[in-house]
């Protein structure tokens, strides 16, 4: 799972094959049932960055690390539910499993290293 923060919000631009077609280019609205703005607030104190641009870049990487979400009390397991909104306003909720890359567990995505 790869996300990018555009001025309109955080969007998926890479995802596992089983979810890719349905969430690519959709706006992320929730993570584990929590609104994205609350996830951002929870992550802000734990991400080292020099400025807002650095935070916006880094946070999209941290949002897909299940043990960070678990450590912040956002998730209770290695599964993470994410809610995306399409152009018609319909919410698409997916559940992602984690996968190890090196020593870090990320949400599963295409067979690319982070």
C-alpha cells in the first residue's frame, strides 16, 4: 500500500492486486474506523521532520506500518481496515494484512520493496 498526500487529501496510488483496481486514485477517509485527521494527529508527535512538508511526506509511510498503528492504540492487530471514498461519495472499506520487508512489517502491496 502506498499513499500520497495531495492538497485535496491522502490518496492511494499503489495497492495489492486484490484491492488495486478498487482503491487506486481514491481518497483515504478512515484508518481502523478513525477519521484520517485523527490518525494524522496521533502520528505527528512520533514523526521526526523539519517542517510541514516533511511531515506530509513521511506520514504516508508511517500510516502503513501496523505495529506503529498498534503502538498508538489505533489498531489491535496486524490487520488494518482502511476506508476510501470514490467520486460518487461511496465508501470502500478494505482490510489489509501486513507483510515483512526487511525487519519492518508494512501493509501488503505489489511485490516491490519499500
